[in-house]
């Protein structure tokens, strides 16, 4: 007898465990436990999406003839912890083996390792067979180097997998990186594709989570029309929709933001991939096939931009996480300690960019990359928010947030709390960037052009305050070298006014 544990983000239909015909001696175990709903303060839609996807996966296994032990959150025998439930199941089935797939989170990896020897069964672990590179690929690639830069790792992955490379291993189009051709602001007359939403009825699941008293954040306006895909077929539909409608302009408007639309040309595939209902390889290969089939409509910079996100960033941050944990989770390079304003949980602020990005995150459990990085993360870094609190907020709010991908992006890239391991400079900006890349500033209570005084945009003075207070840590960084000569050239009274204004903003964060 063998018990095979499947965690909530291990819903890989094509794992080799399922290659053999179903066997009566193998029982697949999935469980909904308070240990997992409560370790972070999750968005309600995130809890629904995970449980919905786990239930659908269990049903898929049953239909295929496999034996499944599914422990629902409201099951009276549920011990509400992975270990507790495994103990019960070991008593019930008396297995010889407990098998599991390597968890992607450090916390769960430690837990699984600690179980060997405790449960009275033999334990063995398998690869999750999902990622393009193995867990330690980044650590190996960067051995002996002080910084971990994406580019060399990304090129290697492209060559290893043959993505957009010539038979000689050179990049198609003669360049590895088309970022310079991408990342434009959205024109006013841009026609944006209608997002694909599944609209499935998860009312019962929603009721169960609420009745169980799980503490969640954000909203689910209508649980009977849930927007996130929770089955493999739905995820495939989402991928098809993206390839047909959004890929042709993905790269060009990758960094654009608008009040008019919550998704622009993004794929929304992160949840589907992070719970392993879709593999990164199939997503990339499907999109490359679309690019080859529509050469007049999809240019190389669009597909390269997309492949870079998945074969590059996604694999790279996962490898960084495994290279740097557990110390990474304690990094606080700037010693930041400011609590996040309470409106991070309501979206109620007069700052139009934050009102939109936070409001959307709370309403849909989703914001696209530049909203996460250059609006919300930018503001959190400028005010000196405590990276533990910022991490917890991001880990809770987004549908796709699992620590291996959330933490390097948040604590590393966005908050620079690692002192420059993930990013080469802090991602901060004044209002100028937000004004250039979005339509947020039109109609905002604050004036993006004003630096100090009544109605001045808070980003402007906070930007200078941040650089001034961390000068000793940042001045020698070659990527922000231009900031300090500009600051030094400003008349002393302008500098003092900027710092005064920023101090005022920092003292009144709740009222912004
Ligand atoms: C502060 C911050 C926190 C983030 N937290 C998460 C998180 O918890 N979970 C998560 O999956 N992504 C996270 N990201 C990365 C990225 O923002 C999301 O993957 C993306 O917004 C998901 O939306 P999408 O599927 O529409 O992405 P698209 O824009 O369509 O991109 C395609 C895919 O590329 C991958 N990707 C793109 N950028 C990154 C990146 N920087 N790191 C890893 N994968 C990337 C994702 O799998 C994504 O689905 C975070 C980024 C920032 C700046
Ligand atoms: S003016 Fe400032 S606060 Fe308002 S939307 Fe623009 S950047 Fe945001």
C-alpha cells in the first residue's frame, strides 16, 4: 500500500505517477487544512481557487479510476494539519510507503523532511516534473558570483530548450532581448481584448470557507460567477484566448497601465502554471506555434517578451529562492520598519494610481506586473515599509502568490531588501514614470507636476527622501549614479522643501 500526497499546487495531470494504469494499492491524498488557509491572510478568491482546483483534480483522478482520499475543510475528522491528517490516513491504510513531490515552498519542504521517521512509514520524494530547470540550477549557474543576473541564465535556458534559437544556438532575429522595442505606453485609441472569464459557480465552496471562519482579505462579488480557471480544460481555454487575442501586443504594452482595463494584454496564466495545471513548456510552445502561424501579426519582440517572462523570470526567481533561502526571508537591507497604511486592505486613498491598483487587487486578486512593481511596490519602498509586512500583504492578496515566486519578486526585486541580489537597483520612481506609463494621473486629487506644497503628488518628495536617507547605501550603485549629482545641484532650499514635504507625507500616510 502506498499513500501519495498531492499538495494544493501540485495538480500536474502529466506527472509520471499517472502514466501507469490505476492501482488499488495506491491512494492519492489531497487535503484542505487550516494550516494552509491560516499561515497567511489570503484573498478569499485565492482560497476558493486553490480548493476549487484541488477538488476538480481529485474528481479527475477518480474518473480516471484512481483511488483518492480527499479531506475537505469541514470534514469532521479533519485534523487541520498535514501531519495530523497523514497520521490518521496512515492508521487507516497502514501503507508501507508515503510518497510526495518536492514542495516548492521552503516551509513545506522542511515539514515533509521532518515527517520522515515520525509516521512509522517509509518516505520517498519525487520531482514535481513541472519546471524547465531543476531547483538548484540557478545556484549552480551562479556559483562563485556575487550577483545573480537574469540575462545569462535566461540565454542558457533558451539554448537548452531551443526556444527561438537558430540551429547554431544563436537568438532568432540576432538579439536575445527586445525590451527596448517593447514597453510602450498605451495609446488612447487602443482596442483592448475582452478578458476570458470562466464564470463558474463556486457558491457552496465560498459558503464553506466563510462558515469555517477562515480569515481572508479582498472580495468575491459573485461566487456564482467565479472568474478564475480551476480545471485543466479551463486553463487551456485561457491559454488559447491569450494566444489568439493578446499575444500580438503582449510585449509592446507589457508595462502600460490604464484605468480603462484591468488586464491589458497580459495572460493571467500565473495561477494555472503555479498550481501546475499548465506546464511552462506547453505555454511557451503553444505561443511560439502561434507566432510561427501568424508572422504578419505577431512580431519577434512580442513572443520574445513573453518567453522571457516564463523561461527567464519565472525559472530564475524559483532558482534564486532555493539558492538563498532561508536567509533571504529575513533580509531588510534598509532596516525599513514602517507599517503599511490601513488602506492597503480597502483601497480607499485619494492617490488615483494606488486606488486603482489596490482596488483591483482586492476586487480580483490580480494586478499585472507593473502595477505590482511600479505603483504598489514603489510606494511601499519609498515610505520605508517593513519588508515582512509587504511580503505578507503580497503573499495574501494575489491569486498566484506562492512563496517561491512571491518572495524574490517582493522582498528582492520590488523592495530591494536583499541589497541587490535579484535586482541591480531599487525600483523606485517619482510621479513622472507613472504619468508616462498610465492614465492614472488625469483626474487625480494630487498633481503629478508638483513636488511640494498643497496637492503635490506624494511620490515626488518621497522619491528624493528615499535617496537622501539611504545615500550611504546607494551612492556607489552605478545604475543610480545620476540621482545624486542632480540632488546635489538643486538649491539647498529646494532640497529642504522636498525633505520637509516628504516628512509631512510620512507622518500622515493614513490620510493620503
Ligand atoms: C512585487 C511583485 C510580486 C509578485 N508576486 C508574484 C506572485 O506571488 N506569483 C507570481 O506568479 N508572480 C508574481 N509576480 C510576477 C508577475 O507580476 C506575475 O507573475 C504576473 O503579473 C502574473 O500575471 P500574468 O499571468 O497575467 O502575467 P503575464 O504578464 O502574462 O506574464 C506571463 C507569465 O510570466 C511569468 N512571469 C512574469 N513576470 C514574472 C516574474 N517577475 N516572476 C515570475 N514569473 C513571472 C508568470 O508566470 C506569468 O504568468 C510578482 C511581481 C512583483 C513585482
Ligand atoms: S498624481 Fe501621483 S498619486 Fe496621483 S495618480 Fe499620478 S502618480 Fe499617482
